[in-house]
C-alpha cells in the first residue's frame, strides 16, 4: 500500500504527536508498505531515526507571509522554494515559542478553507506532488487542522482520506471569538470529506463526537504504541537510597508540573526530604519559561532545591537513562490528556505510574495494570497516591513488571500498525485494497 502521511512539524521541540507519526510510519515501512511522511510547516524532530521526507510543504515562512500579504500568494516558485529550505525553517523555529491558538484564529480559519484560503498556492503544490510524484493509495492527515486539504486531494486523486484526532481540543478551546465559532463550523463541514477518523482512546472518541460534532460512525479507536526495545527495567536501589519520582514531559502549566511539585513538598514534610527525590525533564519553550522559573523559586523557598533535579531536555538515550533511574513516574496533567505516550514509555521501563483519573489515563491503567489513579487537580491526592507506592516496594515492583509486560505485548509499534492498517483497509474497502 502507498500511504501519504501528512504531519506537522513542531517548531524544533520534541512533540508527542511528531514522535507518534514517525513511529507509525517506521512500523508500516517495516511491513513493506511505501509510506511518505510529509512534513508541514517545519521539519519534524524525533528521538528515533527520522523517516520523514527531506522537504517541507506549507513552509511556515511562506504560510505566514501569504496570510499577511496578498503579494506572496502570487510570488514565483523560486522565491517560495528558497523560503521553504529545511535548514532555514529549522533555524527560524529555534526562535518561536509554542503554538498559541489565541493569536492564530485567522490563520487557522484560512488553512481550513483549503482551496479557498490564502494558502491555496501551497495546497496546489502539495496536491501536484501527491498526484504526479507519489501517487498514493490513501492519504492520512495527522491532525484535523488539515481538514481543509481533504476535498482538493480527493477530487484530484480520488483516494480515501483518513484523519487522526489527537489533541486538537486544547487548540480549539483556546481560539478567540469570533474565530473559534467559525473554525468549529468549518471543521464540521470539512469532516464530511474524510472517510475515517482515528483516535487513541474511547474517551477521545466520545469527546470529539459529543463536544465538537465529528461523526461518531466514522471514528475508530486505534491505541498508540511505542518501540519498547530501547527501554530497560534495570532499577537497582540500595536500601538507603531515596525513592526517586520522575516527570518527563513538556514543561508547561497544562502538564501539571506545579501539582507534582506541591505533592513532593507534602511528601517531604511527611517522610523527611532525605527519603524522596524528584527529577524533572522535558522541553521548555520560551513562552513557558516564566512558569518554570516560578516553580523553581517555590522549590527554593521550600528549602528543597537539593532534593529536586531539573534535568532539562533529553534525547532518546537520555530519556532511556532518565526513566531507568526512577521508582515512580507522574505527569499529572491539568487537561484531559488523549494520548499519554510518556506513560507508555515509563511502563516500558518498568516504572509504575501515578496519574489523574481523567482523559486516556483510566483506560491505559486498566489495560496495562501498571499504575494508580488519583483525584485530578489535587496535590494532596497525588501525594497520597505516590505514598502508597513508596510504602509498599513489592506492590511498586509488581505494577512496574505488569505495566512493562502489557506495553511490550499490546502497546508496541507493531500492534499500533496493525490497528491503523485495519482502518486503512476499511477506508479503501478490503477488496479494493487487495486488488492494488
């Protein structure tokens, strides 16, 4: 099968969606499928071997200029080509912060308008490459923010369109009016151009159908998977070592680092600071730096700075080493997380997790048996949940072993590829796919 997977870059940061797209494409390629992982806006950044094309469509500079200045909607291809160079987009992305929906309403609406939007020239370039160079059997859009492409692709290529839904609700909810209402209206209209939607869990299927109007009959649950083979469960603690709690995710308010720090303060008060240690790692964007500095200031004011390690961003090997040194893992998200790749990576390392009972976490904990659920948005409840695992090392070990076994067996990249191929075959029609 020839699959065109259209995926957004994340402006230089390690992004869960980018990692997932690359892992899925890699697994499908190993199965013998011809997959073009097509970067949009900026080059993607992954912590495994990058299988994306070495070119970028809808380059961020061109997209922005075409939105702001009508002149750039008619510039010659040579100028557009120069502005789309991956090295230039990568360099520019170093100076950008996280995508902030509050400032992107007009641009989002234009992109969703597709052939009618300000970036129609970019869409024609993408469609032309798909039609003349790659000629896919199916096109997979990695985000619903790409729905504006579906109608033009389908009319020109006549192939099915699959679209993933994996976290756009946060972006939709942050849009300012009148753009939010307009965006949701056009998303509802353009969803008719898609043959199938995929979501990582049942919770998100219900949320996207009930709250945003995506057609429930087209939504298929395809659980995420990771390549578990790099991760190792080798934690060997000496009797007097502190119990090490870890956080590995983007440093931002949405991921709930402030709740974990407050829970750690409570644990240090109850048990004594010498019995516990907290290690924090992850990408920090410039827009979230004031939040991070405030958290560091609080830790210092609590006189716990020597018991909290701020590690910074880690690459693949750094991630493996970081997780293998933990006893307990927690990213207590404030929002209802639909994915939870970090949870799977911790479990693959044999580390039990303590998570808020919302979003995808109840389903993942039930399916893996690798952790404890606690009341959301409550540092006291989080501290109590962590305390149960500190006080019972044998239970902690059992949860870690059970979680690792489940990830290796059921939440690996091959199982994820199987699930996605089932959706592709349904979109194509099984017999039609067999004939290709």
